[in-house]
C-alpha cells in the first residue's frame, strides 16, 4: 500500500491521500501527521493512521472543513 501512496502522492503532492485496505482507510507519512492533528486519531506503531471505512464521510467533512484537499483510492 505504501508504494501506491507514494505513486499517488508524487502525482498529487497537494492532496492528502486516503487509501482503502479491506474495511479500513489508511493515511501514510506526512499526510498521517497532518490528519492526526485534525482528526484526533493516534498513529499505529508503523506511523500509519488507520480508521474504519465506515467513518470516511465524517473524516472527509473534518479534513475538507479544515482546508485540506483529499484524494481517496478504493
């Protein structure tokens, strides 16, 4: 997944990238650090922000409301 993130991020550096993995959304690297401050979600031990995919709508609202451009890959 991290390779997919890096490829998308390279093409869209101004966007926070969310990638779906099974029933979870994952946010990586510097995007995870930005998102954790806005969403108040802790990073896992690998530095990845994970959340239930069911929360995507509310997460998008919070990020966009804070001026963050978001790209989602399912």
